[in-house]
C-alpha cells in the first residue's frame, strides 16, 4: 500500500476464538456471518492479558484462520503481548476480510463473504452453521479520513462493498462520489442513502475487473476543492486506477489510498473437494532454503531489476526480453539473463522463448514501498551495504562503527544528503506508535515534556492534540535549532498548539530545561550503549523529584526472531555500533545509566514504554554514577 495522509491508530493484535451466531443472505451473491464470543470482551491466556476488541475504521480488516484443504490440523499463530508470532514449522492459513459491523454493546461482528465456486473462506462460510467456531486475529490498525479533504472519491468492486457500506453508515457530511463495479445485478445490495453522496453502480459482465470502474472515474466531473481517493479492487485494476488518479488527475500520492483486495488468477481445485483450492502446505527443502538465504545473487538481481524499473515495464504487458531491454535502454542479452535468473527464485516465470511474466511475488516489486526499499541509489540500499563490514565489526578488526554519514573514503559506506530521507523514514516509523504514546495514561497529567525524537513533528503533533495542558520542548543538536524552528509551521499548522512548543539545543555544555517528563522516542537504537547511557543521564537532569523519564522502543524478541528483525539488528550494529536491543538489554542499559529498574508498558506492534520515576534513591544512584564515570 502506498503511504497516504490517513490518520492511523494501532491496536494490539490478538487471536480470538469466536462462534457463528447468525447467518444471512445480503444478496444472492453475498453471505453475511455474525460472530460473537466472550473473548471479544478481553481475556487472559498463559499470563498474557488481551484487551477488548475494538474497530474504529470503516475498512478495518481481520484474518480468519482455516485448515489447509485436505488436512485436519489447524495451524494458528501464537499469542504474544500485543502481537502474534508465526509458527516456524508451518505458516497458518489466514484469509483477510473487512469488518462490516462492530456492535460493542451486543458483542457482535458482521463479516460479509462474496460467494465463489472455489475458495477456502467462502466454502467455510457456505457450510458453517450457528454454533461453529472460528479463530480471528486483528484488526492491527484503524485508519480515518484526512481532515484536509474537501470531498471524497470511493471506488471499489464487490469485495469493497462491506467497507463502502460501513463508510456510508458513519459518513461525516463531506460530499462524496462513490463508484461500485460488480459482475452483475445479483451483487446489488441496499446501501444507506446519504444526501451528499452520489452512488453509481456499474455492471461489468464479461469485461475485465475494474475496466468499467476506470472508465467511470476517468469520465466523472472533478469537483472543486481538495479530494481524497480510496480505491479497493482487483490488484491489476487498482494499479490502473491509481495511475489515472496520480498521473492524469494529478492527485498527490498521499491523497490516494489504493489497495488490491484480490488477484485474478486460475485456481486449481482440490481433487477430493472441488469447492476447495489445491494448496501446498509443505515446507521448503532445507538445503534449498539455506542456499536461498546465503546467496548474494538473489538480492542483487532483485535490486537491479527494481533500479532499472523492469517490473514497471513488465506490468505494462511487455514480456519479450529484447523489448524490455529496448524500453529501458539496456543490452538484450543481459536483460534475458537477469530475467532467467529471476525465474529460478519465483520472481518471474517463462511464458515462451525469451519471454517472461512477473509472478504474484514479483508484482510486489512495482509497488512504491519496495521500489524505495530496493533501489540501488536509495537510502535503504546504502544502509544494507553497511553489513559488508560485519566481519570486521564482529571479529574485532575495527572497534568503531562506520556511520553512513562518515566521509571515510569507502564508497559503499558514503552517502551524501541523506538527512531528508532519514527524517522521512523516522516519520514513517513513528506514524503508528506516536498516537499510542500520546493516548497513554503516562502523559495525560504532564504539563511540560522534553522530547528527544527524530520524528519530533509527528510526536509533538499527537502529544499536543491529546494532552490539552501540555507544553513541549523539542531537543535537537544546537546546529539544527534554526532548521527545526523553520519547519514548525509546516509540521504543526495549528498556531495555538505551535505556541506551546519550544526548541532547545541539546548540548552537554547547556543545562537542559526542567520538565515533568522526558521522552526518548525511538532514538536509542542508533546510539551505542555508552552514548545511550550518557544521553539518558543528561536527559534525566531535566527532571525534578518525582518526575518521570519515558523511553519508547521496539525490543527485539529473540524467542520469535524473524529475518527482517535480525537484518535490522545487523544494520544497526554496523552503522551505529548498537544493534536492536532486547527487553533485558534495555533494562540493563537504563540501570547502567543510574536510573534504576524501569516499569514496562506494552504498546501495539511490539513497542514498549519504559517508565522511570525520579526518586531520592535514583537521584543518589545517578550522582554516584556521575562521580565514578
């Protein structure tokens, strides 16, 4: 999904065991199930407390879990504190659905299923009866509509009907154009009639999915003001609609939320039950998996294809390697070899002599998120290259990390003008957790807070919005104070809130301002232990007796380590000399800083707030550590 301006609220992810309460037809082509269960109210399992279910967004989604076709055992994720852990032996079979209705008072969830001839979830929905049980996880987040949008454009197919219906149920009065494309009139359903909403039904018949929708959106009259577009259709149709909105209607990418809800493809039916698809649940051969993990050719081949924009060309329908080479200005033989190699790792698939198509996995490479992640000229690639020095760092040949900003003569570690990219990266990382921190009881009674955060604009915005009496002092390097002050109007547009913000140079030579609380938000990962302990001790000087110091980080869970987290750990190690710390390592760091034993408060998605209260005991410990350092 492309980044957009929608406000987001993270939820702790929970696995709940629910029961089918009712079953009804919404239309001849859609079935509705009402789910209920005691676990919607919250529960405790194996020492982990799970809060009540909540769903605030019109397009909130959950996962329902099923047995693989032909198998009886049900594989489920494991509940952790605020998140789920995927078993290593086999991936759970989960299908994503939109919540049509959530009634907190009645304790009921409605989920609508489009009827299919073949499908795991649709078949279960057809065959289930009241009293049958189902496991459900989510939603992981809820998103709203940007406040700055003057009018809204909603475009979806039959799979988007639950989200569109829920949106119309809670419309906020802004005018909207709604376009709904369905296969035929059997899919029509009664929707809420909203005075300010123009709803257009389109019937595609045998036409490709999304084709009627694209035509209608292209032909519609564009209203005055600032629009926001929400699109949910088949994946290929989503790309065409998004391209039209951005390239031809000139909508900023941030004003478009386009999602592929499904993908058109040929489904092989299970030999024993034609209503179920044939699915391979077997794990990969260990030797093949090890080779894939250790190969440097695969990541470089993928990144080369992304950098040359080969996936974009292929998604335009170009399959011939020579034709692709002409489009990008490259050597045909070299492009053919690259595409042939990518076919061995399931990124492409041969469609004829010298011809290739993208697989479903390969299509992801055309998404903006992965383009930024894998482009050889981008920030992420230069950060990844830092692991080339891993042997030197781990083996002790070099005692110092090599920051990517260092001008040290090694080209692979040198990148100029990256501060803007790093600031944008920090802002993305904070977009979900900052609202959760601002809503925490830990800050609700604070009147003055000193903020240490790369994403200071994001955190300040949510803190000032959530805590009316709060004043915030943003700490930054002394040489950056002018830049921060200049950016305040664009990041904090509300003048009354901006008046509650001060900017202070963070320097050992200057005494920090006194405040009720000090917040270090997602900044310690890029500091080694000595630097982090020093920063924490200096930050604590802002606190009076009974003041609190808060540290927001995402501890590494060694018991459920996945590749992406382990990779981020190595990158942080080679770039900053730190690495991702575990919960125990954060506690040890805070204790080593002379601040005592912290209390830990869990946030969604594996984030933790470490809280330390300044007491006479910690003050004495702090002074002893200062004298002995």
